[in-house]
């Protein structure tokens, strides 16, 4: 590891963390200096989230140490949901639940104004409702609150997701402003372009280890992309055939001039035996387009042509609110919506056959559960996601739509999901994947439509050209 000019305020030594057989962190060594703006990068599943949760006190490491010369309360984490109350003022949010509350409106307003100036929000009134602020301003209010409560190292975790590019640039400038005023900022992001011109250091974590740790002046953009690429699979795994890249498969669904959500006009063809993908920034409308293909959403304009007699299924983007039946059993979740598949003479349900197929699907996807009668809410997020995929596959569809198929799952679960999706595509199912995650695209897509912030497809990228797409994700 390089020696940094600033005196370390945080020292992380040989940090390890294991979840079952998965090693999330395999010996992290990292120091953070005062006044730095550190870009913490790495692919999904690399260990960034685990490290952040250890810094935030959510997890305890299995071994290793974290020490700070500033004291145990010196580290604060700003998560993607920000944790603000929209119906309260900025000042009320700053002091909500804070034991150092001044309990005098004028004094609290003055203290809030000082905290806002520290992060470049001098134009924001302490009396403004949080709901009236832009998303970027809200993120910086959360940073100001963290610093105001005594943190001198602020970890900003993926707060730029869903922001318009101009607001991302403004937000990063404000973080740089906070660092220049003495704070230490660790910015976690998937987008290298967001921080390439402002970070003072770049740290890349791949497979639970620090793969790169260099000051900004000692590393190039191309080298950072190369290191990040080393943690991303750009081809299918050995022994697993990719699906066909030809256009000879039967057309299962065609969109012509479709508008839905923020996206449009969209022209799209989904064919049997192929994995077609859509990707782009959050808010671009790619999930709404996927829901149109799945038959779950009517477009506001345009035409949708679906092959006659085909069966469509969808794994939605948010399993907690749109997917699993949390208080029902694993068996119920695996078979819900496909009961016609087990109907016998007279319309009676063949319960034993239904149970047998549910058990077979749970085993196929390696769903870890005490039994099929366990409530799905007690399973890990990864096993809930596999259960949701199992429901889509237990009665094999002609058209399978997957939105963020590996959101919140570990590396091992990703591989299992990818293997099953490739299997059904190879067997003739038409697959549409809508994902903001490059790993999903790299592992699955034969052809990828890239949406811009305006919700239009800028271009189509074939599988052999995926390498060029990586730079847009980092």
C-alpha cells in the first residue's frame, strides 16, 4: 500500500468477515487520512457493503481491527435512503434524536446554518422542508447532519444512484468542499466518471481484498477501468453454453414506439432462445418498459405485439414490495400464480404433485430453508430472491422478464441465478433482463439496449462489444 501524505485518522488492519462459506472480506488493509476524498470502488459482491456495515457497527468483523485517533464516534455513514424525514425542516432533521439538541429555535437555526455552510449549502434555509429540496441537496443535508453529530470521517454510500448527471456533479463538488473544510469523505460509487476529477485517492476492492490503493496523481483512468474489469466476468462460465446470438429465434414480443414511465419511444424485439437486456440509469424507465413486455403495465403510447398463446412471467425489481408474500411459506411463494399447472380432472388441485415440483425447484436453485413450510420472510435476501425466480420457472414460461435479478444477493447466489437463466434461454425461453448492474448484463445478455437519462435507447451493444460498455458503468 502506498504511503499517503496526510496523517491517518482511520486504520483498518487485516479485516475479515465470513458469512457461512462465503468470505466477504479476506484481509482488508486500509488507512484514511484527514481531509481526503477517497473513492471506494468495486463490483457488486466485492465486499464494499460488508466493510461499510462494519464501519457503521452493523456487523462485527471475524478478525482484524479498526482504530481511530479521533475516537469511536468519529465515523458516520450516509446510506442511500438518507434517513431524513421529508415533512420536517432541515433544522429539525439535523437535531432529531440528537442528545446535543439546543432546544432553542434560534440557536438551532444558527447551528444548522453553520453545518450547512460547512458542506456548501449556504443558500439552503434551516427552516426549509426537506421535501422541498432536490435529491442532491437532501443528500448533502444528510452529510451535514453526520458531521454536525461529531463524525469526522463520512462514508457516503451510493447516494448518487438515481440522480440526474448535473446534480451528481454538483453533489460531488459539495463533498469536495466538505473535504477541503477538514472532513474526511469516503465516497462509495459504481461510477468512476463521477469521481475521476475530484477524488484524492482511489481504492478498489475486488473479491474481499484491496486490489488498488493509490493517490489520484499516481493512477490513470484506463488503469482503474482495467482493475475494475478484473472483478467482472465478461463471458459465461466454463462449461455453461451462452444462449444464441442469432436473430433466428421466434419473435415472442415486439414494442413499437412505446412510451412508459420516463422511457420512450422504445422499439424492442424479444426472441426465443436469446437474452435481450436493457440497462441505463435509475429513473430512465427501463423497469417500466420491462413491465410492459411482461404484460403488467400498459404503455401510454405505442403498440405491443405478443405472440399468440405464450405464457409470460416476471421477477419484479423490488422483491419486498412487489415480489414475495412475506408471511406465506416457501412452498406457497414457489407455486403462487401457477396453480393451473397442477389442476387435475374436475378442477381439483393435485397437491402432492404441486409439493413435489416446489421441492424440486427449491433444490434446483439451492434455496436454503429448514423446510418448504418455513415463512419466506425468515430466509436471507438471497434465498428470497431465488424463491422468487423459482416461482417464475416452476411452470416454464415462454417469455421471462427479469428486473434487477441479483439485487442484494451474494456472489455465490448470483452464479446460481445466472446459471438457471442461461439454462432456460438455451431451452428456448425468450428472456428480457432490465438491470442497472453491469454484472447482470455481462453474465447474461446477448444484446443490450442502453438507455440514456431521457429514457431513449442510445444504441444496441452486442455481446462481443460488452467491454466498451464497462466504461459507462464505472
